[in-house]
C-alpha cells in the first residue's frame, strides 16, 4: 500500500507540468499540501504557506515520521542562495503569506543550535532585494504568543526519501454511505440479470 502511494506521488510529480525559476521547481500538490524542489541541492521542500499560523511544536507534530523536518538556517541559506531574490517569481512556487497590501513569504526555521529560546524566522517581502533572517526575536518558543503573526508559516525540508503528508480533509461519511449503496444497487441489478 505504501509503495503504491509513493509511486503515485512520484508519478504525479513527473506527469504534471512544473513551474520553475532558477533552481527551484514547483511540484504538484499532494493531499492539499504544496511542494517544490531545489534542483541545486536535490532537496524537496513544502510550501511555506502549508503551515500558516502554526507553532513550531504543531508543525513538528504534523511532519513527524514523514521524512520532513523543519529546516535549519544553513539549509535555508542554501535554498535562498540558489533560488535568488525575486519575490514575484518565487511566491507562486514557495508559497505566499501576504498580509494586506504587503507581499511576504516568511516562516519559522529550526535554530536549536542557537540557545536563545526564541522563535527564528526568515522572510522576503515584495519590495525587498534580499532574504532576511531573525534568530533572536522577542517571542519565546515556550508559551510565546504568535497571534499577531497569522501569516507566519514554516520552512520544511526533506533531504532524502519522504512520505507526503496525509490529507487534512477526511472523506465525509456520506460519501462512504453513497458508495456502498451504489455497489449494492449494482449487485442487485446483476442478480436480476442472471435470474
């Protein structure tokens, strides 16, 4: 089952046309989550806007066991150096978290090597010419209030084999009921035909 699902994801990535810019290639969405690849490093990334308004702990729990991890600053710098600084070109590929009139791509990253105990994030605004990093913001990781940062996402990367995250939207029970009823009707029609 897992092999067929992984094969389906790989086929979806290969069949669908991809948008690319520099070394960054937009991949097909899977289960409602966006992905892109940095061909310079071979890493697969999840769109930063997949994780809007989620804390570091919530993102970590969601991606646990998938082969993805929250990116480090070094991984982000590799991505940003290979992708360039064109907000208008990169936002449709990496995920846009615009607020009002300001276009912005920004997300949390892992700075566990920096023992400050504060959230760290990286961003590129539509009117800026380079990526920015903040390792010592004023919001503590434990008990910090991110409520005013509703468009803050997360930089999530897979450096090797990964499993796409499952759909966040379950199949409604009514669909299962409809499907089983339809199968029952087909079975009854076949019995009538044979008799």
